[in-house]
C-alpha cells in the first residue's frame, strides 16, 4: 500500500504487525489507535506537550495491565485436565469459518501446545 501521510503509514504498519503477530484484530487495533490519536490531538490543541501526552498514555497502559492482572482468573490444568484450556481456546475461535468445528480445533491446538 502506497501511503504518503506519516500517521497513515504508522496505521498501516500497526495493522501489518497485528496481522503478523496475531492473525486477527487488524480493524480493532487501527480503530483503537485512531481513537487514541484523536484524543491526543485534543490534548495537543489544549497546549499539552507531546511528551506529557506520551507519558500519560504510558502510565495509562501500566494501570490497565495492572488492573487486568488483578481481575484475571487463574485456573489449574494438567495432562488429565485439559478442559479449561480447551474452553479458553474455543473462546478465541469465533470466526464464521471455524465455528462448526470449534471444539475439535480447540482440542487439536491444546494438545499440540501441551506436547
């Protein structure tokens, strides 16, 4: 994709990175980044220095990660109890393509990872 705008180039690279690392969620990550940029623009227009805006986003990121770690549910699993992992895997397999065989694919994926 040939893009001249620097922000647009960053968005394209962000989407590519998301696709490469995760294989899904490219639209969501671009929408989220766009919303963050929109809010940053408002702060810049109010005279807040770009470094302060970046520091604020960094702090917000740390707070969000801490909160996620606090609310995360831990569960036990083992070779004889793979069901929690299979259920988690099934949650991530939500596309129309795999919906009919979600359980089978989840079991295959979990067994492959555990092996």
